[in-house]
């Protein structure tokens, strides 16, 4: 859309936010030209809504931290790796039973989502819970407390105003966040807690919101945001939103820094976007994608 057309056709706020984030990816890619930087300045001055979206995106990108752009590796020639049939067979065998154990927590949970699905839940007390992809939880409310057990995956909690403590259990760890908006994620035997608003408590430790909280909870807005993230970590994150496994054949390649905003509305397109932006190659097999 040209600048003139943009002025004639107002965009929804969500679209402006997406466009503003796309601008940040370009401006920090190391490839932005003077003309593109000038176009961005004109874009952000089109309306107060444009200016607000630009300011929010700039703040969010700054919160993620300044890291070296991935352009040095992005310009490298396409990497081609060869692996024998024995390796391919072993990778496929490693997937046997993958779907079974992946869905096991859901069998005993009150609420669950499949891979790539999100679900908003209203609990009996009015608390709001947003379940992320491949997640499961159970609820146990009593007269003395409100207890939620996160059995797998990730969820964002917005506890309702209630005198009873609101406690989320995950892997033997309890997070008490009655007056907070926070997410809890189970990564194997480890948990990750992100405070979006207010304060929560784990044992004797009090947790508060961090500058990158909005980026870490961008999944609730249908986005994944990376700024200088190692490719191996990006692939691990993308794997959570699609069926099967993503295997990186070259561990050195896994250190390549990746920046970008990815749209969760198209899980199958996430890997294709990486292929196009970073000259990667992907071989697709049943329940398996090999990146090289």
C-alpha cells in the first residue's frame, strides 16, 4: 500500500501494530536503505494511530534488547547437507509414540488444547485463562483457595478479584498470583513464569513484570517475536505450534541469530518464512522436518 492510499484507507489497529512490527524487523535487519527509513518516517506520521503503533513497536523491540543482526549469516550461500538413509530412518523411529505421549496429559485434564490450538476459558470464579498450543490444565477450587494445575504446555492467567488465593501448580512448583496477570509454561522439568501485570510469588521470591514481558506473551496476540534468537531456540519454539518434530541437522547452524515477527495464524508457513529469509533448506517427511 502506498503512503497516499494508506491515508485514504484507514487500517484496523491490529493491522497497524503488525505493520509497525514488520517495520522494526526491516529497520534492524541491517539491510534497510535510506529510502526505506524515510518511508518509515512518512508512514509513522500518517495519523496519530500510526504514530502510536510505531511508538509501541519501537518500545517493544527495544525491550527485547539490542543484538547483532543476522545479516552476516543470512547472506551465506545455501547450505546443503547430506545424510544417509540410516540417519533418516533413525529420526523417523525416534518419532514412534510421539503423538501418544504428547497427548497423555490431556487425558486426565479438565481443559486441553491440541497442537496449534488456543482456547480461552472462564473459570467458576470469573478468572480468565488462555491455553496455548498443546496445553492441559485441571482446576480445584475450594472454600479456602483457588488452585489450578498446569499439566502441560503454557497458559496465561487473569485471576478474578476474590479473597481466596489464586495458585497455579506446575511440576511441583506453586505460583501465587491473585493480583497479577501472568503466564506459566512447563518446559520439561522446568517452568517459566512471565509477569505481564502486577506481582506474583513463588515460595519466598516475589516476581514482577520485566521489559520483555509483552514479547514473551505475544503468542496470546497470535505472534511470535524473536530478536537475535539462536536458530535452535527458534525451531524449538516453532515446533510447539505444529504436529511432528523439527530436527536441525547442523548444530553449528543452530547458533545463527534470527530476528522476525511470525504469525501463528499460519503454523505451516513458519518454516517456509525461515527458508525464504535465511536461505535455509527444509526436507519434509511424515511427522518430521529436517532443517539444514
